[in-house]
């Protein structure tokens, strides 16, 4: 039986493992941490009974992609839940804006800018299932849906500051600025709108759902699928070198590019090693999980029903803060992303005490404490918030990296989202997953399509490995259960 080892059990490592196991490979996943799941782990970080997502909370791109279609994790207990409002953006004095899954409802609440919002996001959302077929894989390919991809790329390729000029009101501009900031990029740079346009469109196409029982449910379901196919996960195993591994025809690394270069050492051709070491990481995150009695008293009422709240003020304030973190300067008022997953999944709360997962964008490797800055930002739009805090769990950039080495310097999106790295990551190559040595592959979020707990980096990497193995790989029974068509099958 063809053997595969996957190093790392993040969503990409597990997606690679399932994809390989479905083709009949004997797969073992080795995970350094005591709990599997990487960025999809959940835990009672603050108080007993209050369940937090340690990292990813919202999964708009995990619902309808090639891996989701093949693996059908609902058969293993994964259930998605949606908040009433997908994301909200409070402004001073109780003003703000919000995005519903329905474009027309969103537009109605944006007054003078509603028509433009609907004209931009309506067609993008309708085309999104086809567009994602093309952008959830390496950019160097012949597009299946050329015109739809070009339409999407027309917005995605622009600086976010230019796209924001489509709207006149501070509310609509801030609403777009909030999603654009997910890129951790200066909003004036080329393609800095790419992540915002993708996530903004996804909110209308799929919503921003949470996993029932915490994001850990994604890992639990994927591992159940893997075990059903005869695979296994071993935790508490830190892999430092290929010499640590048993013989296997396929080795998948769910690691950062530099770590992959360290682990693979001399097995890599020098040009590949150089390429991996040139990979650039982005700014960091400083994470605070709160237990809050009675929830957050947002002045802007819609924020009380929103899964995600972008706590950052106007578009101009966001642009200034994102510019600063990219210059290595800690902003006085950082961009704060805040999750209220419990609104969609009430089982995560303990009575009237609710989990709130927040993080601020900070410079790479930031050594200070951003707790106060985060609380200030929330208090600004929700006076009385502080008095309701009954538990707090803090992770600095160093602690994030300590717990998961893929988050270098606190870079939770595994690589700077520069225009170059959005197109060509982790290095310039037709097959970005191959590490240039037979059987050796990279499958983490450092590869296309990049960050997120969607599993598509792992799925694509597994397909690259299967293509390399050629006809030696037999299609297992499972692989015939309704897979979507993907090039190279
Ligand atoms: C605070 C935070 C909020 C986020 N919010 C969202 C969100 O809402 N939605 C979303 O889609 N994404 C979000 N993300 C990003 C998302 O979690 C990541 O993009 C995703 O988890 C990447 O998956 P991965 O499999 O590439 O790597 P990871 O999930 O990082 O997993 C890598 C795994 O490999 C293990 N590992 C690494 N090196 C070794 C080694 N040498 N030996 C053994 N094991 C090793 C690590 O311990 C880890 O378990 C967030 C991340 C963070 C931190």
C-alpha cells in the first residue's frame, strides 16, 4: 500500500490526508500539539462552559469548494450555523453599517450607497460559485470561467482605497474597509482589495457561518472521515527533520515555508530552498478572548446581531492603522476583529456569560501588550463593555507562534498578502505544492489559495501528489462518491 505522512493537522494537513486516503493511500498525520486541528481548535479558554475558537471562527469559503464537495463532512457531524447579520461595523455615536447575507437587505440599510453596493456585490455573489473554482487554486492555470474571473479580478486587483471610492457615505466605506483589512495590507497597495472583495462577496453568496460546537468540530469531522478511510492522527509528535519520519512515498508538510526548508534540508534543490526562504510573512495579531456577562452593549444596534464586528472606526482610520502595522508601528487605535459566534451557536455560552474572540492587527513580532488598546476600541463603540468582562485570555504574537510555529511573528494568515504572493506563493512555480524532490510537498496556507480553514491548500497539494504518483494510485471506493470535477482528475 502506498504510504503518506502528513506533518501538521491544521485544516490543510487534514484535508490533504483525507484526499490521499480517499485514493487508497495509507495516511498518518503527525501533529506537534496535544490537540489536533491547528487553526480550528476550540477550548474553554476563559471560564468553564464558555467555549472559544482559539483561531478561526468564520468559514465562508469552507462551505462550497472542491474538498467540501468530496469529503461531505456533514456525514461526520459537521453542522454550519449562521448569525442573523454576517458582519457589522459600528461608528461613533451609534452610527454604523452591516452586511446581511441578502444583498438587497444590505443595500436598503446603506441608504445613498445601497444601489452601488448591490451593483457591485449582486453580480459578484451570483457568479461566486464559479469564480471560486478558479481562485481556490494556483493562479497559473487556464481559467474555467474566464469572464467571471476577469469581472472578479477587476475589483480584486485594485487598491482597496480605490474601490472604497465607489461609495460616498462613511458607513458604506467603513463596511468595505472592514473586510478589506482582513488582508493585513496597506489599503493603497495593488490588489489590497482582493481579500475584501472575496470575503465581502462570500458574505452574500454563502454567509459567514460558524461550526456548531466550535471550529474544533471541523477537525473532529475531518479526522472521523480520515479514520473511516483507515488513516490516523498522532499528536505530541514534533517533526524536526525528514530523518524523524518512517519511509513513505508521499510526505506533506503543513508548515511554513522556512520550516519546510529546515525539515527537508538537503533533500531540496537549492533553488527551491532559496525560494522558500525568500517567502515573506506579514504583520501579526494580538488575541484576547473575553467572557462577557450579558454580551457586548453595542450602541449600533445591528452589531448586537452580527457574528463578526469590525471595531475600527472610519475607512480612513483603518487605512492609517493598516499602514502603520506594515511599517512596524503599533497604532494607538488598531484594527480589531471581534467574533460573537455564540449568537449563531448559543451552546457555546454558560448561561448569560458569552465567549467573545477578538484580535488586533499589530506589527510583526510585536512585543507589547495590546489588551488595553483592544478594550479601548470596543468600549468606544460599546460603553459599559469593560464592566461586563468576567474572564480574559491573552495571547501575544510570541505566544501564538509558540503554540503554532506556522504563525511566524504572529502572522496568522501564513504569509504577507502582497500582490506578488497572492499570485505566486510560496515561490514562483507552476506546481507551488511540489518541493522539487520526488514525493515531497507543502500543503499549508502558505500555498494557494492562502489563509483560511477551507482545506483547499491541502486538497490541491494532495492532488499534486496524486498526479506525481500517476497510475500507481488506485481510486478507492470513497473517491467515487460524488466528487466535483477538477482539472487533472
Ligand atoms: C486568531 C485567528 C483567527 C483566525 N480567524 C479565521 C477565520 O475566522 N476564518 C478562517 O478561515 N481563518 C481564520 N484564521 C486563519 C486560519 O486559522 C488559518 O489560515 C488556517 O488554520 C491554516 O491552516 P493550515 O492547515 O495551513 O495550518 P494551521 O492551521 O496553522 O496548522 C498547522 C498545524 O501544523 C502543526 N505543525 C507545524 N509544524 C509542525 C512540525 N514541525 N511537526 C508537527 N506538527 C507541526 C501545528 O502545530 C498546527 O497544528 C484565523 C487564525 C487565527 C490565529
